[in-house]
């Protein structure tokens, strides 16, 4: 068909399709109940969307429908759109079968049930968020968190902001506004979402001063800058929590930087990233510097995330010297970055577990990390047994070993031996990618990985009480495959 003919047909269709008046559509039976429950303007907007969708996709057959018949169809379409909208609203539970414990896309650290109870108590009615019950006057919202961190790590003071990028921003703004921030070239990290440390420093009002080389930065490199530069505001060290530099390398140690900072009276800030409070070598992982060890070394401020190795909610926690924390607290942008009562209550719930001997074992991320491969294989075998009675199984399924990772920008290159299930389609017209799509459409959605034409279900990141839902999803997958054309 030539281009002029195609355009002529399109124009002909547009002329043929004449949508009914919106008021006529709103009077149809399919929208009677929605109009009782929802604002008229909301339903009207959905009707407009339905008209637009029908205008873009209608066939010649619609031209034969009367205005009344079109109104009925559009009302039904609008009612369905409303249902789909309501069903898709909000953050929904999914089953993380990827093997990535701190999956950023799936919400990072899952929270324990007691944290939810803590949150419920804090938000359902009034609270003492900024009220001192003893003095009967305004109090400090992070008083409880400061107390917890002091007991756990010995820090003099602490505050909480939205996330760790906010923590960096606040530290730079308060300590190095219009001044230089000294950072090793090998630590100019990208933190995800294409946000890079140099951009954060610049947006905070600081001036980035790169020190050393990408693979080698010595303490003498920092010393040379400080000797000839009078405009240095702070020294910033970033832990390599989401990348590795190996081979011909050298770095200025935290201890060396602390000594140099004291010598030149410059604050040393350590962006620890994940912020572990426990020795991860107990889980067969590489030992990371803990928050407590970092503060004991004498760093002025340490910054770390709440939703990574702490096992809490998204937050940026700043701990260290009281005089510097107070300087950050008085910085005008702190009010824009500070955490609300929701985050504070959840951070407190997570931190409280570190008061206990092995209290971290109550946090889901460490419960998952602590599972043995044998336990995971047993769960996988039980799921497999439940599928034995399914007729005409459309895929091959077996227990298989895998590798889990911490994820979330933590412990790069470190793996945990794991186990789960491997699914391979028996149909050439239905590849593993389509199977994974079907699993994602279940409720709750099952999020696995695809490799070598197999769907992998890593059980390390699947809660044991979700195994039944996995079984139901796998049965639904088979049913969908049976009717897949």
C-alpha cells in the first residue's frame, strides 16, 4: 500500500470513529458503582484514556456500533482501567528468588516483623518525636538513635538523614562550603542511578580536589596538597563497597588520613557505604570494617546506609564527634534532608538488635545469609515433591546449586554458596524468558533470574513461609504454558 493510500485510510478511520459524549458514557451501568465510590473527575479522566486508547486501536468493526453501544464498551473499558489502577497502586510484596540479598530493585534489606510493630506504634497516634517527656519541652528527634549508637559503637553523637548520599551532601555543605574536599582518584565512586561522588560534592557547594592516581594514592599525595593549599575544608575517604581495584595498587589508609587530619586540623570523614555492625567473616564473606572499628580508629565522622548491612530502612546515618555532628545539625539543609518519624522508628528498631548478643540474627538479611546449603537443598526438594503430582508438566525442574550475592553496592566479588531450583521449558516456542515473565505476573510475583535457557529460583532470598506461594506460582506457570499459543 502506498503512503498516500495509507494516510487516506487513516483519515477515513479517524472520520469514521466518533466517540460518544462523555456524559453518555458516565451514565452506563458499568460505571454506576465506581461513581459512587470514586470522585467523578477521576472516573472522567479514565473515560478520556479509554476513548484515546480505542481511537488509536479501533478496527473498522467499531464503525458499525451505535453511539449507545460504544458508550457501553467505553464504560466497561473504563471500569476495567480503574480496577487495574487500584490493583497496581502501592508497593507490593514480591518473592525475591534472585539470590541477591540486598537487591536495590526489590527494596534492599527486608525488615523484621517487630520493626513493623515499632512503626505502627510510632505513627498511628501522636508520639514524642521532638518532645522531651522529662523536661516537658521541645526535644531532639535523634536523641534515641544517638543513645543507641553511643552504646553500640562509642560514638559521641549521631543524626539520621534520607540516605547516604544525603549524608555526604550534608557533611560537605556543613564542613567544606566553597572549600576543597580532598578525595583519592581511586575512590571517586558512582553510587547508582548514574549519581557520582564528584556531582554530589559539587551540588553540595564543595570543590572536588582529586588526589593521587586511580590505582595508587599515598598519604604523601594528601600531604603535598595540604602543605600548599589553604582552602581545604575536609578529607573524604570512601570505602570500596561497590567496586574493587586489584593488581598494582596502593591507598592511603584510614589511620594515616586521621593522623594527617589532626596534624593540619582538618576533619576526616569516612563514607563507609554499607555500614556493617558485625564481622561478616562469620558468614563466609570477606571481613568489612565495622562502624565501631572505624570510630575507634579516631575518624571524625563516619557515614553509612541504613538499608544495607545494618538491616534497616533507607537512611543515611552520620556518627562521630559531637561538635561536628552539631555543626551538621545546624546547617540549613539538614532540615530538608532529615529523617521523619517513620524512618527514625525503623532505624531504632534495627539498631536495638545490636545491643543484644547475636541480636543481628533477628534481622532477615542475616537470617538469610546464615542458611546452610543443605537447608536450602532440602527446601528445594520439598517444593519439587509438591510438583510431582502435576499432570503434563511443561518444563523440566531440578534442584540445583547456585551462588548468592550480598548486592546493594556491598561486598563486590563476594559470593555465598546457595541452592534452589532450575526450570527448563520443554517447548521450543516458549523460552525461559517467557517463563520468567509468567512468574512475574503471579501474585505475589516471583522474581527469578534467567541464564543458559533456564529460570533459576535461588531459595536463599526466599522466605521459608513463601515456599507455598512458590509452589502455587510454579503450578500456575505450568497451567499458563499448557494454554500458551
